[in-house]
C-alpha cells in the first residue's frame, strides 16, 4: 500500500500551459486593482506538505460554487467512497465540479491501472459524472504535469498530487510545497482560462469507465 502512494509521486515538473494561464491571470488581476479593491488585498501564503490535505477537505466540505482539480494521476487511496460521497454532497448543493487528469507515456504495471491511474477510482468518478452530467465533467488530457486545485475564490498551485498522494502524516515524510492565493478576480481569471483551454488539450477519444 505504501508503494502505491509513492509510485510516480516524486515527479515534480512544470506544465507550461497552466503556468502561463496563472501568470497571465496574475498580471490581469494586478492591473485591474483599484484603490478601493486594494482595501481587501489578496491572501497569499505558502502551503506545506500536510496542509494540502486540510485544504482538499475544506474544498470537499465547504465549497459553495466550484471545484476544479488538476492531478496527473487518480488513485484509490485518495478517491475512495468517502471522497466521492463528499463530492456528491457538494454537487447536490449546486457546486460545479471539474476533474482534470492524464499523464503521457505512462507504464501500466497491473490490470487495475490506466495511464498510471487506478481504474476503480476512475470508475467512481465517472459514475458520479454520469449521475450529474450538468454539474460535473472529467477531462482526460493527453499530458499534464500541473497540480492545481481551485475552489470558490481560492487557487492553490503546488507540487502535491491532489488525487493520488494521500499526504498522511503517519507515513514517511515527503516534502511538497505550494502557493495559496485567495482572491476573487484571480480565481475567476484562472478558472475561465483553464476551462477554455481544456477542450484543446483533451485526448481525441477519452476512455469512459
């Protein structure tokens, strides 16, 4: 089980597409700031390894309008029955959900793997999407290194694999680092640009589980 968590989790690479989206959004947001807007300045802080799990739980329990998660791999140690139940609860409360995954040239080590993700975890998510097709979408990309979570007005860009690394403090420590930005304009810009780019990056024939 420990080996499953470590498999592919030590790969930390930049994704130029999503990096560019966030950089452009940051520039636009800074340009739009008026003296009045500066009164409520953006909240910016670092995110350490075990804090990621706290923010993921916050999104699953408290998101009011949207959740977008980009993670190269999706695995059952994170996407379990509790995760899916919490996600469904958000959807029932009107939250829009987008899950983005896909890593190129991934070796398959057993029959329960698809491009490095667990088929049974993907099955849970696709079953939920089929149940709520207007509120949830899964985007299988040809290749992404990005690890981003956006919920409501919060954007976290990080090295932490949101949907494949459990981040359990009881296990061997592994350094992960991210940046938390809470700002409505920034989150809106990042969300809008990512959603607009996703169709161009999706695989031609995504596999539906």
